[in-house]
């Protein structure tokens, strides 16, 4: 078996780096939208966590990712991390909105 040249590995690593940047950009966009959702929830007096919606999104993650050959265990863990961060940001955003309403 022929070993890849270091240039080949460098090109592959650069491709991974570009994909990682894209993933980070998408995560930032997703969390920005979650901040907007927090504003809607705050105006309507809704809880941050909507269990039915959370379950739907988790199931979609696992199902869609599995169709792409990704591990369901990995997908569930990834979803949990993203969901937890989204909830943390929404709570932070809602508290900031509440403080600004109290001071204004």
C-alpha cells in the first residue's frame, strides 16, 4: 500500500480546516437565531426549554445524521451539547432583556 505524500495530507488537513471554519460559522448563526427565539419566548412568557420541540430536534439530528453514516451515539451527544449551549444563551439573553426592561 502506498503511503500518502505529506502534500496530500496537508491538502486534506486544509480541507478539514475549511470545513471546521464553516461548522463554526453555522454554529454562530444557529446561536444567534436562538437569541432571537429567546426574545420571542420572553415576550410570550414561554419557558426556555420546550420539551416536545427539543425531542423533535433530537430525533431529527439522530435520524438525518444516521442517513449520512454518522453514529447515533455521537449525534445524540452533539445534539445535547448544542441544545445545552442554546438554552444557556437563551437564559442569558432573557435575563439581559429583563434587566433592561426593569431599568428602562
